């Protein structure tokens, strides 16, 4: 089965999603005490990491989109400037900023997931690999950001549902657009709304994953 139509992502929405992820990288770098080069580099990786993995390693579609369109690089630069200019305000008003920021991040999670899934389907991947591509596209930037700052990636440890909400959204997109014959645009907006809503609910009710075993029962690591 094939998609009935292609979901055309509004240009500004794609830029917004990349900008928000880049801002997370800029803030993480500032918290680590990086200089301007380090802040810019981490913002670029956080904003474009998911699409870089998608285009370069999975779909192998040549030059990544953010290199073909300089507007995406400008969005990264804007994220860096905002992070630098408002760093004092951000760190003094952590709670209200984090709440707003996480909601925007949830929107970016839904957008990137749908875009990655659709691109994988058009590249000829089956449903399951396409959904996996969407999840990687949505979470790849944050994963690289955490690894490069020597932080334990949020996606790996027990925390509020994150990758699971992306999985739900990408799966719903495939189910509606590929299996039930809905237009890709309709399926995409439903999937993005679902991802955003689930992510918001996990934050509101503090729904969390749990470790498979009580780590206090495990032997302690030897001190070096």
C-alpha cells in the first residue's frame, strides 16, 4: 500500500521545531560552561542531529536538508543568540521557562516524528522501519546532545514518557495514512496532536517509566 498523498509540512513549523531543539542544545552547552564555539556546535547538533542520522545513515539521500536551505542554519544561530542573551533570565526563572519549553519540545517531537516516518515510507521502507526512522528523527538530536555533554541520555533511563509518545504518534500516522487510507495531511496532524497531547499528559501527571529491577539490589561498582 502507498500513501494517498504527501504531508507537506508548513515551512515555518519545520523551522520552529528545529529552532526549539537547537535551543535545548544551546542551553545545555551554556550550563556546561562552553564557549561560543561549543554552544553553537551543540545547538547545531541538537537541532539537526535527528535529520542528519535520518538522511545520512538510514535513507542515504545525500546532502542533508539543513545544508541545502540556509534558513535552517539561521534558525540555529537565532537559538544560540537567544540562549546567550536570555541565559540569566532562563536560569533565574527555571520552572516557568521549563514548562513552556517542554510543551514546545513536545510539539517538535510530534513534527519530527511524522516527517521522518513519511520520508522513510516514500523511500520504500516498510511500516516498522519507517516508524523507527520517525522516532530516531524525533529523538536523535537530543540523544547526541546528551552524549556529547557526557550526560546519561534521557531516552535510556527511567523518566517521563518521551520516546514512547513519539512511537505512539508515528504508529498512528502509519495506521491512518497507510492502512486505513486517510490522506497523509489528515493523518499527520492527528499524529502530531496525539504525540503532543500524550507528552503533555505525562508531564502534567508525572507518568514515568520504571527500571526493570531495583538498582539498590545490584552490586555496587568498584571504586576506581
